[in-house]
């Protein structure tokens, strides 16, 4: 079954799980947990994946993963692009901010409003990974100055022969953008950006980047001491009350221990789905493609324990 046909098949099921509030905010489902709707974009003159990701507020790499046969720099005119606008919620406590690194998304849960807000993000590059951790929002700064960490100044001088100043004042040259929020006592921030490129990519020195409009929105929603969980969860599975099964697989982070877990995960899935007739080739295709899209498995069975 193709990704597009699976996405079309899941439209009805999605409607049972959530109601869309706007482009990135959803009513939390009362049962387990598929949000968003499958959607597409028809390429217009002069468009490429970066501009399409900005139009639809999705990440650059997730857009590439969902469309492996399309040139991200020169997509053909009127090509139908699959948008990563449907997702299974991560398997973790639905409180505060949750960042799932492999899917390059930040979730902000507001249980009192029964809402979840979803944002594309940029994260740390290889060698400077955003850490898996539990923390909290300890500081909020509007129009922040950037106090450049000394290790970063040394690295830029050594690797790029670039001299970074100790402090970069707020303004158009500040890579933190217009808003920043600190995680605990660390140097890691959730912040905006002064560049178009970088959202939906692993390019930072460990901080979490957001589109300027998104960080402004999140900044105004989040209070000090809001809990933050950063997780590494490339595989998400959903067993629905309708006795259907969805699987969402993202490419593991390069160098992540999760890369070693794929075979074990496949064995676990086969064990979980043992009562059903499983399409083994579909299961393996989903892992090899790692499209980041929830795929409806060619299987169903009774008496699933949710």
C-alpha cells in the first residue's frame, strides 16, 4: 500500500480522534492518540521545499522524508506533495513541553484546555546533539542578547577561523531571534531565529530553534517552571478502539543508540500483533522508508488491550 493511499484511508479514522483548531493546534483526543489530518500541496511556480515548509509550518527534513521521490530544490510544477500534518502523539506524559528529537517537533500540552500545540523545530547537529533530558522553563527573555558560550567561540575560531564576540545584542544579527526560553540551569535554549533555513534540520549547537511566529506564540503561552521533556522516540505505535493499527517511523538520529533498536522493535511489534495476520513486507517497508507519516497497517484483530 502506498503512503498516499494509507493517508487517504486514515482520514475517517483521524476524524474520530481529534478536531482541528488551526494549522498547528489540536483538541486532545480522549482516547489514544492520532491528531491532525493528511494533506497535500500542489507545487506552484517558483516553489521549493523550504518555501513549502514555511507555507504549511512543517519541518524541512520531515517534508523530504514524506516525499522521497521528489527533488526538494527543484520539484516539478504541479507535483502533489504529501505534507506531514498528521501524527501519533509521543508515548510520554502529556504535560508541558515535549520535544521528540527524531521527528523534529515540539509539542506543548495544555491539559486544562484539552489542547496540544505542535511546532516544527531545528535541533543540535552531530557532535552537539540536543540532550535527552527532563527540565523546566527557568527563564523567559524577549529581545534577548546572545551571550556566546566560550566553547562555541573556540570552536568557531578553530574550525571556521571566525571570531565570535562575547555578546551579540538583540537585533537582526542575533541568531536567537526575538524570544528565548532557558531550560533549567543549562545553556540550552528554546529560541527563535534570524534565518529562514534551519527549522526541521539538525544544524544548531544544541539549542532548539523555532520559526519566529511560533516562538512568539509559544513564549506567550508558556509560564515559568513549565516542565520540559526531551525524548528520542523514532517509532510510534497506535492501537485504536476500532481495532486498527497505525505505525509512524522516523529516521533515528545519526549516532543515536536508537539506531540499534530497530530490529528489536520489529520483533516487539510482531509479538504485539501476533494474534493478527501481519503483512510482513509492509512492516519492513515502513521501517526502511521512515516517512514520518502514520501508516495504517494491513491488519486488524479483536480484543486489543488499549
